[in-house]
C-alpha cells in the first residue's frame, strides 16, 4: 500500500489524522521517505546537515566527548576497552559514528542507531550501555502534534478533490494540558507538540547514559507560539517543499520545542545546558580543529585548511546552522567529576 493509500484508509476509518500519525506514516511507514531509499542527508542528498558538510563538526564533538563528562558509572555492563561508548541515534548513513571513531583514534567507540537500516535499529539493540547518546537532527523528524493558536489541533485529511488538506479539531485533554503549561495567552502561531521526542527521552532515560547531546533547530514553545511562520518543512534535493502536498515524497520536519524537551530530561534527573551551535563550537575547540586541519605542510595542508575554514563558516552561520541549538544533558553524579 502506498503512503497516500495508508493515509486515505486511516482518514476513511477514523476521520482527520493526527499530525504525529501523519509523520509516522509519511516518514517510516511502508514506502515512507526514510523507510524507502529516498530520504538522504548529504551534499548530493535531500538535505545537508552539519555532519554531512565534512568532519569539522565531528572534530569538535569528539573533543567534547573525550574531554567531557565522567563516564565511570558502575552500571556500565562491561569494561570498555575502546574508550567512550557513543550511540548516535538517528545516525542516517552512519557518517557521524564513522567520523567520531576515526577522529577519536581509539578513544571513542561509536555506533549508529538508525531505525531504517543497519544492524542497530533501536537503543534496546545496543550491545552495551552508552556513555553518551547523541541525537543530531533526529528530534525534528520525530512525530509531533500541532496546536493552532492555542485553541485547535491541526489534523490532515483529504478534500472533495482527493487532495490533502488541514482540518481544525477541538483540543483533547492532552493538548489542553500542553497549552496550559507551555503556551502564552494569546498564542498566535502553530506549535509542534513534541510527543515523539518526549517518548524518545523516556527511552533514553531508561538506559541512564551519563550524557546526552541533542542538536537541532527550534525554540521555546512560547517563542514558537509567537511566530507566524509555518513550523513544518519538507526538503527534497535541497529545496524546501510543502510536506503535506506530497505525502511520502518529502522529508517532514518540525521545529523542536526545546524547553519541553529540557523539562522532560530534567524530569528524568538530568541537568541541562543549551547553547547556540556557533557558541558551543567555539567553546569546545572549533579554532583548534580548524588549525589542526592545516597541520599537513604544502598544498594539501592549504587545501585542507581552506576546506575546514569554509565548513566552520557554514557551521557558525547565524542565519543557518549556527543558530541551531546544542542541548547537553548530564546526570548530576557526573557533573564536574
Ligand atoms: C534528518 S535524519 C539525520 C541524519 C544524521 N543524524 C545527520 O544529521 O546527518 C534523521 C534520521 O533519524 C532516523 N530516525 C528517526 N526516528 C528514529 C529512532 N527512533 N531511532 C533511530 N533512528 C531514527 C530517520 O530514519 C533518519 O534517518
């Protein structure tokens, strides 16, 4: 059954489809964007992430992981001979895990946990308890519900011509509670309620890794509610498209309500700190990583230095990747030890 057929069957059976269910079918259902071979990060793919620009981002993250938090937790299943154990959840092609291992040179053992491919598809499949869980541009792809102006839920259905369209339905008690806790009065915009990210945090917290690093775009829920732009986007071949018009053919991503995710991490005992990506990179050694790229002498060194500088510029662009958030969460036992 195609993605559209699955959506149509849902709509005919139950009426307008919750947006989290819409995302689940479009991205991960049979023939979905990530479930099929279509959705790809990379310079020749559908969207470019900091990871796919080149190794500079991973260089800084590797320094952070190695220098970072105490990892000597007694519950870690087996002694680790290969250094810090890192689970990169939503690892896509596995680029970040590979880069971390290469750059870490024996100090990092990294595994990509990717729902749609590879040997490790869920956190529960990992052979060990990770020291660090990384989620790089994962949360924006986890299913979210949509609240419109604090007074209605947006759901997806089909109009009389068979085209997909949005329906407004009254808020249910779960969304009323969300509105009362997180949204200002009045709320103007459309706010994605990160139900998938909240469930993901619970799964991560069940493993109790000492550190979690989340990188994504978004804002606090109240800031999202104050905006009048549409917080749901799709990307195909590096172009932004309307993900509702062509279900299954495009990425579906939502701004992440970061304060909601932080509250969930704190609820599970974590201490959180959040920085803009450009500030986080600077704090954790971007300049040193760029300088190290030029350590080779001659033309090769000059070429590598130029590439690294160009990546650094893109990673810190205040109108682009530099404005992303890096959220670090650590268990208090490990803070400063
Ligand atoms: C936008 S891509 C990010 C890829 C990569 N991290 C990067 O930054 O280039 C998000 C990926 O997360 C995967 N994913 C979604 N939910 C997941 C889950 N619960 N566990 C593991 N992977 C998941 C998707 O299949 C997709 O490949």
